[in-house]
């Protein structure tokens, strides 16, 4: 995709020797700088993304493919276990993003105010973001054990009979979402902290002169001016939530039954079972879901963005 | 400089106390649990409780985990190190080149490149077709294949971070270097790249954490016991150590240490990188 007509040797004598008409043709910012990245990205990201549309219409063994029209999609949307993956994906993404927006803001408020141990608290909240998702998943699988787990033990102390988090079909998906929030809320929080800190102090001073209280400050200043941060948190957690796989796989493997299966885990299961065409159809569905949600949403949310 | 709702002259001690206790319970207890379970003996570890270890088996558990499956963990650490170092290095250089030309030169490619960067941030990669491409290139089940895959999936985010930073470097600098007779390659590698050091540090840290913690791509593109990366050992050990939770948690502990060290050393840069890339979103 780059213009390779320009010779690749860094021509040291060129600048001195060619003051003529040739000089205009040679930008100091040559397009072939795109080339290494373009090759890797084109071959390993663009080509698979585009060919996925074709392969999702085939019965496919990697080595040869046979065109079967929309059969894979028919299978995908007929099989209840697969369709439920689609709804679970949406539930998971919406629940985790909403929780991260609310909790991220709630955590960022005290963490930008004058409290003791602020630096420590910020670090503690953020650190899970950097930890292995699989490690977190396995740890919480143990903590959420219905009979012996620490969470239900703790709830038992205050008289609450905790649910069977991961083994109860009603709660499995939401329990994983809860752990996702635990791990990811730190990123939302630091984004909000960056947003709140960048609000000029003059606004708060003017508000104080006008006799505004804490709630007014939040409602009239922080919330509107932290809007870019909110947009970022929503988009990032939706993108992450829609394609989420590793945490679910580490904790429930889509179970019990198919009650916590999402599209990404369906893709993996079909791949493992050797149904490459069906797996790729799942990938195309995921692609469509993500683009249908994220692109318009980012347009909509960014339209009225306050420039920071 | 902090502009916040609660700007009294004194810290709010009540709020502080509540926040610290809540943070300890919610965010610190799980990590303490990991450490405690990792040093317990096998029988006590399977109780899953928060008790103090009756017998400390730190060394014993450590040796057991490292020796398991013919030192698989050592091989996995070597694999993960190669993967992280190689892919992050390639990512940094190639994406800095893209971001530089993209930021400096207004031309017919800009729209397309912007679109591709945005797509790279949003679109989930198509798994099996990627395997098909790798297979065709003879790179499936190879470390080089996985390295290139990580590069391809990480490029977009790097370009975003680099471009924002390059915009702050004055063009006069380029012009001065050109007048001094520097060609494009020398201009970029000798003049611009050294100035990118702060953002390179950020990109390296953030991407290292991503690649090191990546589970999905090694799972798909580098299957096979001897190829395991550290994240895959967790996954493999989980089935093997189903009754030996002390060893499983020792593995989790060992795998958590590298990010912890990085976080302690570079807390500020990591947070800056993750939020800077995000705010521009």
C-alpha cells in the first residue's frame, strides 16, 4: 500500500546534489515508512478479517473449503446454545460497561479529593488491571466456591446466604461479569481521575462563590466536563466486554450448560470441535455486533464532546 | 492542582478510613489469599479458607511447581520473554514509523491509515482465517508466527499513542535536520526517535503487560505443550493440579510477580499510557 518507487537507500548525497526538480518529489516523510507495519497488519489482520466473510459460507477444513451458502449462519441461529451466546455477549458487555462507568466515577471522586493514602488507594484499585486474567479467574473461582469459598463465608458472617455463584445457571454469567468489573474498574477509575483532574480549578472556585455544595459540583461541573472520560470508559469496556473470552473460559468454560457461553467462547468451542466454517461464522457475527454497536455509538457520543 | 469536590483544608479522615478499609477488603484480600494459599500444604490449601498457614511450604511448593512436567514453567518463562521482547520491539519501531509519517505528511493515504488504525482498535480478529494465513505462510505453531500476530493486533494502539506525542515535536527540528543534509532515514532514526523516549517507555510498558498477559492468541496460534507461555501453564496446571491448590496458587503468584515489579517501578508511566491512549479514544 505504500509507494515503493522511491529508492530505499538513505541517500545522503541527495540533499546536497539534487537541488533540481527531483527534490520536490521526495518528501522527508516517505510513504515506505508505512511498509513494514502495513505488511504485517495487512497479512495477519486485514486479510483474515476480509476472508472470514467468505470462509463463513463454507464447510472448511483449513486445507480445502466447500461453499455451502448461509448454512453455517442457519445453524448458528437455529441452535439455541449458539444463539444464547449472542444474548449473553450483549448482557455481559452492557452490564460490565454500566458497572464500570458508575463504579469508576464513584471511586474517582474520593480518589481526587483530599484523603489520606490517596496514592496507595489509586495503586490498589488499578493493580488488578495488570494482573493475568486467567490468574484472576482461577483465584475467584476458588473464592466463589459456594460451600467453602471466602465470599460466601464472609456473607455468612453477616447473615446472608450467598448464592452458588458459578454453579447456579441463573448467576454464572453475572458472577463472571462481577469479576470482570473487579479486574477492570481500575482502568475506568484512572481514566475518570485524569478527566476530573483536568477540569480547571476556576470552575470550582466560581461555584463556591455562588454557594454550590458537593452535589452541585458533581452534577453541574464534574459530570458534564468529565464527559470525554465517560465516552472513553463506555467504548473501551464495550469493546472489551463484547469480545471477552479468557475470564469466562477460566471460570466457567461457558457452563453450567451453556448459560455463560458468549460468542467468543462459542468460536473457540466450534474451532476445537473442528467446525471451522461455523467458528468463522461466529467470528463474523461478533464482527457485525461490535461494528454495529461501537462505530455508531462512538459517532453519537463524540459528537458533543467537550475538547479537553 | 487536584480539582475535586471535597477541597477542605484538612483531609477528610472519615472518608479516608472508609476508603482504605473498603479497598483492603475488596482489592487486597484476594491477593493476600493467593499468597497464603501458595505457601500452605496441600491439605490445608484445599480448605479454601483465609487461615494462617499451619506449615509454611514456600520453598517446597516453589520447587514442586518449577519441576512439574519437566520444568515446563521455566520453558514457559523463556517463551513468554522471547514473545514479549520480540513483539514489543517490532511493534514500537514499525508503529513509530507509521505514526511519524501519518502525523507529518498530509496526503492521500491519511484517510485510509486512520481508518485502519480505528479498525484495529475495534474489530475483533478473525481467529480461524488467521490460522489459515499462518498455515499458508508456514508460521502456524511457530513462535515467529505468534510474534507477528501480537504485532499485528497491537499496532493500532501504538500508532495512536505515538502520533499524539509526535504532534508535540516541532517541525522546525525536522527542517533544521534536513538543511543539515539528513535523509528521511537519518532524520527519523537519529533525530526523531530519540526524542520519543518518554512515549516509547510508555508504549513498551503497556504493550509488555498486554502481550505477557495474553492468553487467547497463544492458545490459538501456538498450541502444544512445549510451546506454552506462562499464561497457558496456568490453564494446563489447572487441570493437573485440581487437587493441589497450593501449587496452582504458587503458579499464579509467580506469574503475578513480573507485572507487580513493573507496576512498582513504573506506576506513573503505565497509568499515563493507558489513560492517554484512552482519553483521545
